[in-house]
C-alpha cells in the first residue's frame, strides 16, 4: 500500500468513525453494531501504526494518548465567560423579566429555556473544524488549558461535521451522568479512596487531571449551550444556534423551549423541577435567555453576569431517612455542632448519610428523638440539613437527643454566650480546637501548604511536635524524627518542609484569613488589607476603625477588636512572627479621585433597575467608599424605595440624606 492509498483509506475511516460516534453518543441512535465500529477503529489503528506520519490530532484514535502534564497552563478567553445571575423563586424570575422589558421599551420578546447543567463549564476552540483547545472558566477572563482531558470525552467531537467557519468558540458543560457517578464512587470506596461529594465534583476532578488516561477511565459527557462565530450575525437566534451545534456533532439540551409566553416558561420550570430524575444528568434549574443575539448585545452585562439571561433555580431536593445517632463536632472556635447520622439516601446526585443540625437550639426546635424519620434537604454543593421531623413515624419509647454538658473531646464543661446561638468548648487547649485551627491555617484558601493534610496534622499533634500554628514553621527542627515515622521517609519529609519554607512570606490578606478570626472570610480579609495596609496597623485598630469600612458590619468589627485585643491571640501572632513568618504589606493604592473622592456613602432601600452591587460599583468608580452601616464616618445616606432602619439612624445623627434618583443624576453627569 502506498502512502497516498493509506491517506485516502484513513480519511474515509475517520469520517466513518466521527459520524457513527455522533450517531451513538449524541443522537443515541446507532446505525451500526459495536463490532462494526470496533473493526473500523482497529483498521484505523493498524494504518496509523504503519504510517505514523499520517496521524493527526483530530483522529478518533487520539482521544487518549497524550503524555501526562507537569502543570496546567493559563489561557485568556477570547470572550469573557460570565456567570449567570440566579432567580431563587417566581418573584425573582418575574423581576428579571420586568427588567428586560423595561430596557427594551416593552417590545415583544422571544425567550428560550433549557436545562441548567450542573457540571464544569468549558470553552472549546475549533480551527478549521478541528478541536485545538479546551479551557476551564477559571475567573471568567483566564482559565486553565485542559485540552488533553476534554479530548477523552467520547461525545465531544474532535472534528466538526458539515461546513464550519475558520474558527468557532463553543461553550458548554462537562457532566457525569448520575448512574456513572454512583458506579465511580462505589469503586473508589471499595479501593479505600475518598468518594466524590456529587457528580459535579467528580466531573471537575476528572477534567483537572494532569494525566488524561485517568480522565479517559471516567465516563464524562459534554453538552454545548453557547457559541461565538467570527461573524455573530450569521445566526441571531440562540435556539437556532443550538440546532446548528447539534448538526455539527454536539450534544445539546434537547428538551428546549422557544416562546413569547412567560407562562410557558413557568410550566417548563415546574415540569422539570418534578421530573428531573427522568434525565441522566443532574440539573439544578433552568436557564432562560432572550432569543436574539443583537438584543443580547443591547442589554449587555453587569460586572459578573449577563443582563439577558438568568438561572431560575429549583427548590432543594428532599428525602426521608431514619436518625441512627448524633455525632458531635468541635470547630476551631470551640463551637460544638451536632450532626445527624442516618440511613443512606440519594439527594441531588449524591449519596448522603449525614446532615448538619447547626446547633442544639435547632435540635430543641425539631424536638429530635433517636429513631425519628427526618426530612433531609440538599441543594447543589450545600451541606445537607435536616428541615423537619415526621413525628407520626416516631417509634414508641424513643429517647430525646439531649444537649451535652461537657466537650466530647476534652471533657471541659461547655458554655453558652447570651448573645450567641449554640454551645461551645471554652478550652483553648482542647485538642479538637487546636487541630481544627491547624487544618484551617494550612488549607488552600489560607496559607496553602501542600502536603500537610488532616492525617499528618493528627499524627504530628499526637507526637507532640505540632501543637500550635508557629510549630508548623519549626517542623524542620524535627526532620530526622519525621523521617523515621511510619510511611513518611526522607523524600516526602523534605518535600513537605520545602513546601512550608516556600510559605514563610505571605500576603497580608491570606495571613488574616488563615488566623481563623470569627466572621472574617477571604473578602473581609482583602478589605482589611486594602484599607489598613499592614498587620501592624490592623493590630492597633479599634472597633470604630473597623466598622466604618464597606463590607464590615458591627458584628464583624466587634469580633476583630476582640481578637486583636485578646492577649492569647496576640501571642499566637507573635509566635508566628518569631517562627519566621513574614507578612507582606498590602500594596499602596493611588489616591482616590472622582466626585465622591474619600467620601463614605451608605445606601438604604432599593432601586428598580440597579442592584445593590451595581450601586456600590458606581460609588467606588467615583472614588467613594460604600458602607453597609451608618457610622460616625458616613458622609451621607442615599435613600431608595422601602428604606430600612438606617434612615432613622442617619436622621438621628444628623447625617445628610440624598434621594436615590438625585444621587444617580449627580454621579452620572458628564
């Protein structure tokens, strides 16, 4: 056989396999047997082995075979990948519809509705019909290149069918079907591995594998939900765009709706809310869009979301389960949290057998007894919770769940603060509290010390070499002892110590978050870093200094003051600094400019068009500082519809008050 003869046969085989792959995985309507498909694949493999120079990336044989990556590369999206805004009920959905109608002068609008896939958003780039790149959403502007992984997805076309432009950008979701997810988790449990929490996590974890052979072992599917053309006016209708993608080889949501009637969209939503188990993949709502690309462009975007589309979420799923026991958890602040353990049930695509009860006030409210039939609720990645007890099913002589009088770990009598819900262990030396603080400190969102996980923290604590945050940076003194510990060894220990050394210099916001201060999350830590600039300035600050900041209310401000005034907590910070931690000061910002330069502006009430977040953005754009609460620092209060208690507080303090519309006119003047 000549190379030209081989080329012709290879092209025919590839075309044959691409087409029948589409018939099987996308249309679910095969025209040939598995044996015929396998025979064609074997012949193609044979020819490509004889003529390796004819192997191309779009060949069906090349779905798996790439070498494992050492790390992920970043890629800037050609078009920003926005997240969708949410409507959690009918009223919020109608408010979205009203906003669109007002923006279009109440002209007739055609809408589309389709399933909201619960998976991992992916961007695919095709050049001359051939897949060249797959990228995760990332932060919407920059994502991670996962081409090697997405190529392994059987229903994702490596080469598009029919005529296509030179470049096509396709958006969609990678999901794992419910049945495949359950099989995967059963296999992981049998192998002693940690099961995935839900199909979304399984899909995301599978795509973010450096080794594509691992991804290929997991049955993933790709469903397209958007496309951009070099000339986006070629197909204006979103509904028609999805049909176009289907004809080119993509799986799409086939249970779609196109209508001008909002009532039909409500019927569509309500139907799929109660029939979602009839489809193989998880959905957590529907997506409603205007069906006109030009109208999309007219309506535009907010900072994070499009104004022409919304995700109308379903109510959380519920199931009944019998309570077997109560497990008590002790958090890093000493809070004792009861957790219900019950017979396994499947909820929102996950096997669930435990749910938080939040606190013992909730246990009393539910009048919880052992053996009770619980109503358990779970939505997406939200931790399952008990929402009700079916008392009619309570067994005779059932014993009530009682509040503990002592910490389940250290035995210290529990306490209850008058202004707080729940009970807590007041012992700062409680092993559970210390280990929880250590786990938080090293976590990815905090110090991000790779390799120092829950198991090693437990072992090092029990050995007495890791009993404080500062001890983390003194572990190198125990190198020889660590090497001698079971299942560690020199290589692993040296890698761990190198990871710790690499984190000795830390940005201020990460350090603040890592300290585990009550009510201080990542965003609050960034606000503090930006406003105060250095750890020294924050340690000197008082309640009044904290509460004036946008995003920090009175509860958070009080927590911050209590933390930094507490001698024991100050000692923790000093110990970290003595252990060699260097906290980097926050970069100085340029002096504020604009019509509101340096002014503290508080808002109460609503605006019929602009969201609270948008109003805050307007203030910041003009150099102002938005506030959640009226304080002595407030320069004026902006009042919209249905104002709250802030209005009376501002009037009492003599703070200037400005109507919302007047305020907007002033800042929007050229």
